[in-house]
C-alpha cells in the first residue's frame, strides 16, 4: 500500500504536511510494505505546471492520499482514480502515518471538503 502526503519540501518522513494540497511543493509517497520513501515534485497546474494533481499522485502509484483538507472537485477526481482520501492530517509525515494507522483521520467527503476555495 502506497500512501501520499502533500509536503513542504524533501525531508522524507520528517517533512511537514502542506496545508494546501494543490499548492504543495512536493508529495511524499511512502510504500508501507517496502518502507521506501519517494519525493515527487508538484508539476500540477495549481503549482504553475500542467495537468491536475490527482493524476500526478496516481502516476506515483499512490493508493491513499492523506492531507489536511481539499475541495470537493479534487475529492471527486481522486474517487474516479480509485484513490482513497483522508483529511485532518497535520504535523510531520511520520506523525500523519501514525494518525492514519490509529484511525484518527477522516475519510474525505462533501461534508468535510474545503468549501472556502471550492477547488
């Protein structure tokens, strides 16, 4: 199982979660079986590149996205790609993984989507 977390840099498990999923500079992808950590640069349109971020995450092989929050459109795009999304992530990547494993993150839905930006 591969987890993906939007992050502020390339610090791996010690990196800090980006609060704005689409504008995160990087995504930290953690393979929970092999413990391999991969840093993926955000080249999506919200970060000045091309394409959408859910496709970038899917291309990295992620099966689950753990983030602070995201909009209803992004939730729908992830659902179409078969990627589960959980919100409420904060702190470091390793802290987020622990919170996910302990069941402390909520599955993303329209009810808990970011309504402010409608993105």
